[in-house]
C-alpha cells in the first residue's frame, strides 16, 4: 500500500476505559478508539484485573485534554 494511503487509513490507537458503578467501584474494562457513549465509563492508563470490584487508584485515571474540558464547560453554561 502506498504511504499516503497507509497514512489515511491508519487505525486509531486503542484507549482503555473502566466502567464504574454508583459507588465508584470498577465493574468492567473496555478498549476502543473512541470513548463509550454510555455513562459511567472513565479513561484509565492501563487495565488491571485487581481493580475489578474495587475503587480505582488515584493515578489510574487519564486526564481529559483541555479542549474536552472547555467543550464540557461551554455545554454546561
């Protein structure tokens, strides 16, 4: 495949998400290119089976890029 086509059709890197219940305990993991649309999913740095059924460690969550924070703030105003 020519380099230009390879660049255009390059797959998005997979990101890791954890689903938290109402108490903040990890219930499931998911890897996908885009954030899940359903509520309760947070992006995490890695997938550790030991987190299932427990609260996530403070350093597990991936911070949102500034543009997403600005967009969420604009929507709430």
